[in-house]
């Protein structure tokens, strides 16, 4: 891919200099709110809104972490939630999955232009022509969701995907969903010769000390499987701070290229 450095600069500003907000909720009622705040900023409106959700019973607890320029400027836990509460992080799982896959791209073990059929021959026709680049930018053409998502491995997931029709031709249309992620993840497993959890732990979680973040065991609850699209679990600090750790930038330059891919998705689908 020929780099468009003006877009890379924009993407870098969006990812690293902007304000990061992560709000998660769940689990058993236990503690009162804990707060870390910078007096320079006023986030009382956010606190009030989230507190209202908890008071109304929408969630037993919630947490908010806001960071700017590599510094946490606000952290608030409300109701049942603590900084160490482990919950499913829904589509934030895609961040972690994409970062793991892009580390293999950096090493040359995968290419963004690799079609699925190169590593998974049972995916043929239009299914096999979808590239890793298209999978990570939601233009793969695969259906966004599986009718049956009860599986424990990426190999099982791919087997369930094979009989499904394509929603669109690869690269033809942007459609947000989680179904391409298991295929991309399975390509990574095959390229590296390792299971997904081992790949993630070795390349992302352990180097960044994300000790409470895992993709397994796979949970059968709604939206948690496909696991790469929505099944990772983590804590507020583990998930909220990982993009701020400087080692994240040195682990793989491909993460920045991924941001450019997503930034350019409208052009891809035009």
C-alpha cells in the first residue's frame, strides 16, 4: 500500500491526540463511586448522565475513563463497578484483534492483500477472494453476523461460515459486523502456527501488562461470540489505558496503517 502521509498524520491525530472515552458497565452491586479527576477539566455532565443510568437501574454499575495526550485526566467508578471489575468489552475486542493481526503483517507473515483462500482453501469463490485488508475495514462482503455462533474456536467459526452466502462482493460495500474477524483471526493462527489466545497474549497482552484481558474461555452469551468481534473481557484500566502505553507504538507500526485503512474506507466503497 502506498502511504498517503497527509492521511496518516490525520489518523495519528485522531488516534493518539484525541480524547479517549471508555464506558463499561456490569456485575454485582458492591462499592460506592471512586474518582480520579483533573481540576482543569469539568466532566460533571458526563458523571451526572452515567450516574442517572445507574440510579434508574439500567446498569448495576458503570465506569468512565478519559485520557488526553497520554495522561488520564478523569476516572470515575459508579455503583457496582471498580477499576478491577472484569467485563466483556463488546466491539472494543476488534481493536485488540486487529492489533494482533497487524503485528503479523509487520513481520511479513501476513499481507493485507492476502485473500482468505491463500490460508483457508475451503473458502473459495467470492468468499475466498476477500482480502485481509477488506476484512479489517468491513468491506469483506461477508454477512455481518452468523445465525449460529455457538463455537469455541476460530476453526469452528470458519466451518460455520462456509455454507453462508455472501452479502456483497468483496470491496463493494461497507457493512459493519463481526463475521470477518474470525476469518482474519484464523488466517493469523495458520500463519503463526499458534492458537488465537496464545498469539494475543504473547504479542499484545503480556508486553503491555494487560493481565486481566482474555479472549477465552469463549462465552455463549449474546454478542460475545464471534469472540474476535465482541468476546474479549477486560478491566477499565487494562482496556482503557493500553493505547496510551508507549510500547504500544513500538510493538507494531502496522497499527497506524490499519487506522489509515479505516480512514479511507469511504473511498474504498465509492
